[in-house]
């Protein structure tokens, strides 16, 4: 489905594509697997399983393709271990090596930006304010910024000692300042900061320029908002 308007990324007048906010490729990946196919959205306190990610007319063809490229890299690197990616794991951490920082960071910047500009109810709790324009320019010029700018960290929540690769959620908002958005995508909980300031986390826990990213393994139930989420889904 197409619609005329101004592309929100390059600002050109164009036919706009119906874009997914959460990458369709991830949802497809999840469905392709012999996993449980559980993609949930939290909306108006009702939980529903959805067939497809939320969509909206936001981008022209060129910009949609640019962002799709980052999504493809994200999916292939994290979930398919392509592009020379090595993932090692012990009892406490997963260590991902050989990541392309720029591509991964631009994926997360574009995700944060799309969630913020979206008018869909699923993302009404995401608003980065003035950073919208800063991040838009970073994406247009393909500048990923430093690791501590709009920093991204990840936890791998385990349920019964297993990562739940079939699970994704809409974003959770931290009550802390500066605001951090947490979103579960393909079983990994990502925290995206909305500030350009230094992060208090250890540098290796951030997606960073070295290409090595360390993600702690944590029990699902030790993460309060996920515990609440699971309780609502499964213990009603
Ligand atoms: Zn565009």
C-alpha cells in the first residue's frame, strides 16, 4: 500500500512505503523457526498475539531500503551468526565478536527514531524530543556516533535456562533519568538510552567500536518489568 507525502527521513516529497517499526524480517525469522511464534504487543493493557508487526507510512523507497539494510545486518549477525560473527557463552555472559559497530548502531538508532516518530499506539510511550532531529541527521548521513551516545546495551533473559528467541515485545520505558527504552527483540532485551551523555555502564557492555559486545544472561524473573509482563500473559 502506498501513500503520497513527505519522507520522514530524507524529507523529500515522495510515494511513501508502509514501513514496519519493529523489523518485519525479525518477525518473519521468528515465525520461520520451529519456535512458539509468540509475538506479543502490550496495548491498552490488553495483550494480543499479533500476526505482523505494526506498520505505518513513514519512508520513501530509498530510505526504506537503507533502513532495511541495517535490519538485515542485525538479523543476520545476531540471529544467524553470519558476517564472521562469533558468539560464545558461559554461565554468566554471551560475548559477540566481530560486529560491525556502525551498521548495528544505525539499526538501533533507526529503531529508536522510528518508535519516536510513530503515531501508532504501540509506541505512544516512546518520545525522544529534540533528539529526534539529531538522530534523523545521524541516520541520513550514516554517522553512528560514539558508543556512549544513545548507548545500547543488551541482556539475555533466560526462562528455564533457555533464551526465548521467539519473543519480542513493544517497548518498556524506564522511570530513571535519562530515559532508557527497553525492548525485547528475538529473545534479547535491548536498552536504548535517549541521551548523548556518557553511560554509567562498563564500556564492554555497550554496543561499541571494538566489535565485541558482552551481554549478561539473566533470569527472566529477575527483571521486574519482564516478570510483570510474563505474569500478565501466563498467570491470568
Ligand atoms: Zn526518504
